[in-house]
C-alpha cells in the first residue's frame, strides 16, 4: 500500500515525455545518442525529454521547469544559450560554416587555445572526445613503436573505440586480440604503475588518465607519473575532457604544474557545441602533419572537425573563462551547493548515506544503503524526489549560470528528499518509494 510519500511523487507524471521516450526507442538504439542520457539512468517513467533550456534551467515537453546540473554531460558550463557564445556562432553562420580549404577561423581558434593552455605547443580540433583520445593513442604508438596502452582503471570512460570499450562489460563486437593490448593501472599508486611498466617492459606506448576527477591527486603523484613515463620511454596523456577549464583556465595541467606529452579537451570547450581538441608537444603532434621525414600518421581527418561556428563557440568560451573568471565562479557555486547539501543530509540523519565527492566545480553524489554500500535503489529514490521538486541532477556539477536562488531551491528539495531517504533507511527497504525498477549502471553486459 502506498505511503503518503509515494502518493506525493506519483502526482508528478510526465505523460508527454513518456510518449516521446517510446518514440525515441522505436527509432534510435538505446533511445538516446549517449548512453549516460538514456532513460534507464532515471526512475521508471520519470525521464524528462527536454524541450529547451536557458541559463541554468531546462523545460521538458510536459512544461515542467528544472534547475539543471551536469548540463550536457558537463559540456554546458556557462549555461544554455549563453549570449556571448550564441552571438559568436551566429556571426559565423552568416559567413558559411565549411569550405574546401581551411578557414582563417581555424588558425585564430588554435592561437586562442594555445594562449589559454600554454603547456601545449600544437593543437588539432575534432568533434568528440573519443576521436581525440584515440588520436593520442595512435600518436603514442607511432612515436614509440609499441603496441600496448595503459589506462587508469579508476576512471570510467576514455573512448567509444575498441582499445577502450573492449575493456568494459560492453565489449561485444570487439576482438579479444584488440582488448588484450590494453592494460590498466590504479590511480594514485606509483608502485603498481611501475610494476606494470616493468612487466611489459618496452611494450607500453602510453599512460592515459584523467589527471583528477572525483579524487584529488596526492602531492607528487602526477609528477611521479611524469618521471615514470620518461624513465620507461612512454607517452604521458592527460584526458582533460572533464578537468579542462573546470579545474583552471589552463586545465588540470596548469593547476598542478605537471606537463603531459599529449592532452585531450572537450565538453566545456564548446559550451554545448561540438568541438574537442588534441594538444601537446610539437614533435609528437607533427607526426600527424607533413613537416617530418618519418612514416605519416593518419591523425585526425574530419570533414566537420573545423566547422567555423563550433570554433567560434570555442573561442568565445575561452575568452569568457579568462575575462570573467568562470573557473573561480564554478568553485564558489559548488562550495555553496556542497555546504547546503551536506548540512541538509546531516540534519535529516543521512549524512553518511548521501555523500558528495569531487572538486567543488565537479561534484557528484553517492547514494549508500543502510550498510554503507552503493545502491542503485537508493539512487532511484533520491532522483525521484529531486525530479518531483524541479531539480534535474544526475550529478551536482554546476554551471556558472546558477544563481543563489537556484542553489537555495536545490538545497530545500534535497532536504525533502533526505527525509524520505531516512524513512527508507529506517525500514531497511527503499522499495515502497521506487514506483518501478531501479536506475541501471551504464556499463553492464546485458541490456
């Protein structure tokens, strides 16, 4: 029998979104173009389909407005339809977006990027992060003549390409021989990484990792990786898809003062427009060019990689970050949100069960059960209450468009959700508050 709490959530219905999700699944495998956006990541029948967004808010096709976090899977860090970015894009659209030869915008965007990330010497733009990270791996293999790639086992995603996806539970379609060329090392453990490099002596082309995400690097860790890569003759690659600009305007490499050989950027770079970047040492990057005497490397060759409007968006984003101190604002907003959420959780007696992790500009939350173990069921309960309160938050990753009122509202909704969470913990069973199947992990072997 439904409790008062479950009755209240059942009043929050999304009939148009539900129909739209059925249409999506009928025509698009998985019902979305990114697995992390799929409706199985949300409570059953409560996966809103978005109509439009502005600033820190989005509206679904049912007419509900939400305060949104993790916008565009962390790509929209300035808020939706940011006027400076949209203005730059519109100016280029009137001038044409793609030509038979490079546009002058390409060199201007490269100059702006390298001025913002001065630890890199060359840059090449693409449309998505997977292409950029795979290009980094290819460069490393070409430069070293080695076959193996060492990925950080504690970071969830690097690429849709076989060298990474073959290591996940969703490895169908990837030959085992390909997957066997990828090995893993634990984040923060230099001794284990050196053991791996020694075991596969002269076989590992590169170490690739996110320099930081949910865990800050221990003092000396990144510098230690730099030394290991140098000593073992492999390429050090920083995946800065998330840390780029959110950690500092010059990325995590600028913040921590450790320079990788290659690094990849995306997400925040375009504020929702499709643009990514591979950057790094001139001698490595030039292997994908024409000014060397060795074998040519087919680095990145994308028809749409240098569309003028996306590069204009990137330049506007870079300028806005530098001129307006966006990274500092993201940290300030995140700190205010984290303090409010932690206080609300503690007040309702669930401070040990709803746990915030990560840098203030990149907050995620863990939902733990009565035994302190991660729980998809409790995550479902929490997400249902947030959605019913007008908060769309698969994470608590902030955008600079958030205002104090948005954060205050979020904290109020979190407090209400924590009250229900406490009841479920006391019952040692969240099932009465789920109203359907629990949310599912992205990476799983069976659909």
